[in-house]
């Protein structure tokens, strides 16, 4: 049990670091909270909640992975090199593609609720 608690403290330390140092992670977290609040406001279905929560955590997890990858690559190859720049761009592309998927799914889920709101 002690090992598990220690592992959790390391994980939380990493999340705190990314929260403090990466503006994109903070923005994505705030957007995620706003989407959760919208979900409560519109009383979305259980299935919609599964997609919403999964996509929020997918985006945040990709951002954490991207941040870790950038730190590692800066240690391995700290000088700006074309391959380093390309690797960072690809990693950022991962976050962008998952975020875009989340946006599309968010529109798909919330559009009917928003339309219904304006037709009342």
C-alpha cells in the first residue's frame, strides 16, 4: 500500500507541474470543466457522459504525454535540430488531433440540446 501511495504522489506531482507550467493544459482543463457543467445543465444521457468524460481525459492525457515527451527530447537533444523540432511538432499534432475529435464529438452531443434551448 505504501508503494501505491508513493506512486500516486509522483503522479500528482507531475500533474501539478504540467498545470503550473503548461498554459495549454490549464486551458484544456478549464474547457473540460465547462463541458462537464454543460453536461449537468443539459442533463445529457449516460452514454453521452461516457463519451464526454473519456474525451476530456483523452485530451488531458495526450497533453501530459506531449509535455513529458518534450522534456525528454530536450534532455536528449537540447539544441534545436530539425528532427527535434519535427518530433515536437508531431507530438503536438497528437494533442491537436485528439482535441479536434473531442470538439467534433462535443458539437455532436450538445448541438441538439442547444437547438432545443433556443426553440423553447
